[in-house]
């Protein structure tokens, strides 16, 4: 019982650190988030970039970008948001790299030309494109819709839990989710490139 008084306070969770950073721009908050999530970010980078040095650089770039991104976005689940942000960063790097390394058609050997499959996205690449489009679509939703859609679909929360977490009324939450889903579908249809 006596030792209870000397117990250290629990460290702030990720969202508390994000809110503290947004309120004070205190870089120590980012430092703490960096310590907690560097390994996850690095492993995501390695999965996509497949190069240790590039992945280390990309990890640093992702955390550097947080100084601005955290001020722009309302985040409900920091770890999943960071995962998606990291993946998108890597995909953009790969796309930029691909643009630089494109083979001129007249330099390509005939077998390359005959294999039309190379000009189509694989299922994995298509899934990546769809996920990226979905993430971009989420960013276009009004904040209430985005928060409710993320909590419902990404974090599997019930209407009641979302209402409790957001302080909204149950019917409003249902409406936000329904309208958010519809707006997301319209965005995906408008921006989806047919295969």
C-alpha cells in the first residue's frame, strides 16, 4: 500500500502525445512517438522498398513529415494512421523511382513488347492502388464523417461506442457513417482508373 504513493504515473498514450504536440509543438512528444514506433515504420518501409538504407532514410522522412502532418489531420488511432501514412510515403517513392527508370519503347527487346501482362497492374499492386485511393478519399470527407467511418470500419467500433467516444448522438453517428460511406464510394468511382 505504501509503495503505491511512489508509483510513477503511466506514460501518456499516443493520442495524448499527439494532442500535446498539437497544443505546444513540443518536439519531445514527437521524440517519444518516434521511439515507440520507429521499428514498425522501418519494417513497413523495408516491406515496400526492399532496401535497408532506403528504408532507414524513408523512416526518417516519415517522422520529419509528422511535424506538419499532425497539425493538419484529426487522428483517431495514431498507430494505424502512421502505418497508412508510411505505406503511402513508400508507394510515392516507388512511383517516383519508376518514372525515372522507365524503359524507352524502342530500347525494349521484342519479348518485353509481346508480354502485354507487364502493362497491367498485378492484383497486389491493384490492391495497393485501391487502398491508397481509399486513404485519399477518407481525407476528403468532412471531419465528423471521417472520424465515424474510421472508427466503424477500421477499428470495428459499434455505433454506441462511437457515440460514446465522439460525444455524438446515436442517430447522428449512423448518419455520418452512411453519408461518409456514400461519399467515399462516389470518390472511389470518380477517381478509379479501370484496369
